[in-house]
């Protein structure tokens, strides 16, 4: 058995090219482009790299981008209010992590749900839980697009997810277990308090890891033919590595995402697509705008 490498870059590029063509068609009709807002609070150096990447991809797609960098928690709430009211911004994010002791729940609840590009507002999380058409967080959305691109079905499969964060594990588990074409899986969610996690991982047809610990999962954890999706991005000496130690997995698992170059590009592309979906839903769908938003993306 040859192990397929599930590269994210070609999938992300396909999404971005399609968005760019559609945005170009819209702007030629003198309609404003979609607007992405990014609020960066704190001084996490990795966040600056992620923000720059998101900015570049969005601008390459023809989006308007605005970045605010508040210095304290009060300024952060002011920045959120500004984004909520801005007529140029269709979706925005508060880049995580926030500085220690800042109230992340209070911050996320201040975001207008119709502009919540990350899908973290409790209302949008609740819509996903209820099976409604909410905004799925970018990383889970990217994972689903990646699996679909490579023809990997989730229906009837046992999916094991390591990590229960609101960013990846919890929303992905809900979506995969729901009754729709990218769901219908039996889902097990394991976490830091799970006893003997290897017992669950060995049962997985599809395994997703989002725990942020370098090379915690090894060959002994997987069953033959499993699909392995590695969300972790960790520092291993001078290079980046995932949660999964890929040594010995070639020819043993059926498919695996690389780190870097797997889920990462999909997360960025999915964020940009989320902004597009909000733009289409709340701006283009307004009576009188561009065929009621029926653009096909």
C-alpha cells in the first residue's frame, strides 16, 4: 500500500482562485469587494506571521483588508465595536491567543454574529450544534474540504479526534456526526483526561490530532490503512513538526497530511471563504445587489 500525502496547498489555491475570479466579476460592476478585518491584541510573534499570511491571501483574492492592533483590553473592545459597525468589513477575527488573564469568552461574545468569520460566537456555535447553516470555524472547514478533495468519505467511518478545543475538536466532532454529505461518521473525541487514548486511536478509520504536542502519536497508535490528519504545528529544533511522528507510517497508513503544508493552507483559505460567505449572505443578498448573491462560490 502506498501512502497518499494530502497536500493542502493545491486545494487552498483552487479555493482562492475561484474566489478571486468571482470577486473580480463583482468589482467590475462597481460593487465593493468583500472586507476582512483582523484584530491583533498582544505580542505573540507567531500571530504576526499568521496575520501576514491571511492578509496576503485575502488581498490576492481581491478582498479589502483592515488590521487593528489594540494595546489593552479596553482598546480591544473598542476595536471590536469598530469592526461591528464598519460598512467595509463583512467578517473579522480576533487573532488568538490573547494575552494571559484577558477574558476570551467576553471578547468573543462582543463580536457581531453576522461578522464572525471564525465562527466562535456562541450563537454561531449553537447553529452548528443545531444542524443549521452556521459559519464553521476555519480549521474544521479546511479539514472537510481537504478530505473531500482527495475523495475520502466520512460516512460510516469511525473518526477519532484528539483535542476538544472550540477551535477544532468540538465543532469538527459535531459536524462529522451530523446527517449530511460531509458527516454521518461515528465520532470519538479524546482529550488530556482520556485514559488509554491509544485504545481509541487504534480503532480509527480517520484520526485527527489537534493537541499541539510534537510527535506524541507514533506508528504503534494506528491501525493499518488509517487516514491521519495532523493539525498540530510544533517547533522541533530548527523545523516545524506535527503531533504525529510519521516515521514508519509510509506504506502503513493510507493517507496523511504533511506538517507544514497540510491543514495550514486550508485554514487560511477557509477563513477567506468564510468572509465571502458572510459577504454573500448579508451584503449581496440584500435586495438590489448582484442577483441576490447567487454567485456559485
